[in-house]
C-alpha cells in the first residue's frame, strides 16, 4: 500500500524537525568556537547538497543562475547561524532555539506591514501568549540577570530576525527565478554561507581544527 502524498510529506517534515532539534545540542557539544562549528555545519550541508545533485540530475535545473541572489540568501543565513551559535553559548540550546522560533511572528508582522495581510484572532492570541511567556522567562528579573545572559537573549532575538530575512529572501528569489530547483538554490546559498562563516572565523582568529573527544 502506497503512502498518501500529504501524509508522506508530513512524515518528512516531522523527521526534519526531529533532526533539526538536535542541531543546537550538537553545536554545544562540539567544543568548537561558535563560528567554526557553524562553518562546518554549512560545509557538510553543502557537500550533502552537491552529492544529492550529482545523484539526481533533475535537481540541477538552474544551478548556474542567479548566484548573486543566493549570496544575499547565504548572508542572511550566515547571520542567523552566527547569532544563534553565540546565543547557545550564553543561554543554552533550549532557550536559544525557543527565541529563534520567534521568526514566525516576525514573518507575520512583515506580511501585515508590507503586504497588507490580515491576521485572525488566533494569531493575535498566540502572539499575546508568546510575549507573555517571553516576559515571564526574562522580563520579570531582567535587571538582575547576568550581562552575558542578557546578551544571549538579545542574540536569540537577532537570530529570529536573521532567520526571517533568510526565509523571505529565499522565497522571494525563488518566485522571481522559478526555473531554479529548490535543491540547487540551497546548494548555492549554503556554499556562500560557508564562505562567509569561514571568513568570519579567520577574522576572529579561531582555529578550524576539530577537537577530538
């Protein structure tokens, strides 16, 4: 019996979410500087996309086109990783990921302001609950929190902003250049993200050596 397409898609999304949920934990356990661990994440991702396109020729469509757009996408993604990995260092994997997921509300706010989209009462209620939860976590005792912890909160929110810009730019360029396969676009943007993070790691004076356990 074949698996229904919507159900199969839901399973793939669930599997991806489960794997992604371990990203912050592994970044913390790597023992590497934040930028260096982000660089290797992008290198491995770029190699995986390159292998996928090598094995699936139909996914290569448009891979030579619009590299300039992919550079902008990769720059936003590099900012997301740069902020997030530092937030992980300051406030831990769980809270940093929670704050990064505020990109949902930022994307909706951008849609309302720029695209005149309407939001229902459910979203407004969810936003109110999210803001209330954020205040309960950090706002009540903000003045007494250590400076590094407060910096981690700010970095987590900047992660959400950078991730929202990444998603918007990715979607925008895909609409304008619909002939480019998503897999090819992700190969391009991941390549630029790795280059930017690698350059940042050099500027920061960090080593690229992977520590052994």
